[in-house]
């Protein structure tokens, strides 16, 4: 770890989302978060549920990414039930936070991350709950 990062409840949630479903490719201004919503049914099978999920992504998650990392997000959903949050903009601050936690921003993060540095920063139960909520959503 190069320097200590500050974590609030929204950042704890976003870190959970990113670690649980994040995928970094070669692009310098883009990454994505894969969501497991196909387990809940497709847009065609359950359009009302899909609409509620999309609203949450657009209103809640987008606001958090904007406030914390100044990133804009979009989501992509297919009729096969695959959901992806697409994050665009200058991702250098996000990458710096992850690198300060010892996380390499390459490929799929899930399964390749040592959670101990993050756990050490989650100093109260609210932070822990929000981090786990982000993980659970992915």
C-alpha cells in the first residue's frame, strides 16, 4: 500500500461492487462491473423487475460514482439476462485507490483480490455492511 485511502459508506459499497464484479480491460478511461441479474430472470421474462433494477443503477449507483470518482455510468442489459455497469471517464483516482489497497487493475478482479487491506479500513459495522452489500450485489 502506497498511501491510506479514506472510506465512507458509499465508497465501501462501490469497492464491494468493483471487487465483486469489476473487469478492467486495456482502455484507460473505461471499466465495467458485471452483475449477476440473469439469475433473477431476463428483461423479457420480468420487465417490471428489470425496470426497478435499472432505476436503482441509474439513480443510486450513478450518483455514488459521480460524487466519489467523478465517473459517469451506463448500464447494458440483454434479453438473455446479462447486466453490466459501464463506467467511463478518468478512472485514475479509482485505480489509485485500488492500487493503494494492493489490487491490480487488470482483468476480472473477483477471486484475485486479497481482502485483508480493505477489511482493515472498514473500521465500523456500517462500513462493513455496505462493503458486503456491494459484494452481494455482484
